[in-house]
C-alpha cells in the first residue's frame, strides 16, 4: 500500500513509518496539517493515518479534502479527551479510530480491515484461481501449498490481487509500493514482476504484459 502518516509527534510518526516500511509498504509522512493537506490534494493514497491534534490545518479540513477525491480509508489517532472531535471526523467520513497509547498489532489489524472494506471485501483471504492470499497472516497458497515470497514480491502480489483483471501501469504500481523518499526506477518493477511470475508459474493465474500499458493479473484461459 501507499500510506500517508499524519502525526506531529515525531516519536510516534517515526515508529509507524518504520513499521510500515518493514512490512514493505510505501510511506509518506507529514508532521504539519498544511503539508498533509497539500499531499492528499495531489496524491492518491491507499490509507491515511491521521492524528487529530495538528498544527496549521485541522483533521477536519484534511478529511474533507480526502473525501473530495474518493474513498481512501482514514484511521484517526486520538487522545482520550478528544471524543467530540473524533465523532465529528467519523461523521465526515473517517473509517475508524484508535486511542493513544495503542498497540501496533491492533493498529495494523484495523488498517487491514478498513482497507478491505474500501475494496468491497470483508474477508482477510482473497482467492483468485488457485491462489489464496491471506493478508492477516501474510501467507500465499498455490493449490493449497504455501509458497515463499520476498517482502517486495508479496506486496506486489497484494497490489495485483486487489486489482484483478485491471491493467496497472508501472507508475501506478510504483505509487502503491513506494513513498516520495524512495522511488525506484521502472526497471526494478520489471525485475519484481519477473520474480513474481516465476513464483506463480505453477498456479492457474498469470501476469500478462501489455506493451506500452502495463501489467494485468488474470486466470489463465484453458
């Protein structure tokens, strides 16, 4: 996923940034409400983690701007005494909230849940052909047998299974996998796609290359 973390407490922000990067996600961070407002106005994110207490721009303004662009999942981070603000943002369209201090495992589970709901899927497991993709346990099964994927290949497969039968350009894939501070060149995407194809070679799905357009994951025709 491409994740935006909006949190002015640098210790919390850096902890969340490192956690999501370790999981293989692309991460952008903002410590200031105005910076966050500009980012959501120009960038499509898969998930926004939003602190309520921000300098220069309110969580309300940022939530409204996000909702102008679509249904990007929003998880609010709140203090216990911010009940009214929390209710207001939920009414504006935020998806869930978590009260500080929080457990990172719970935060990850809540993030997975709201992202699944935004994609119209209430289940942890996505099945395409004979592939079973379990986001909660980070396991991928082919014909019932678990396969071993490196972190970046696993996240690339996650992008594909969340957009089956849809052509994804290299730029779109990069947008899902990387933040502003670590963009790869497009040759890296070709390398990851090649490795993922090899790992899925025994399955009933394939990643097709549409020259000049990008890639699409679909079930092989008999």
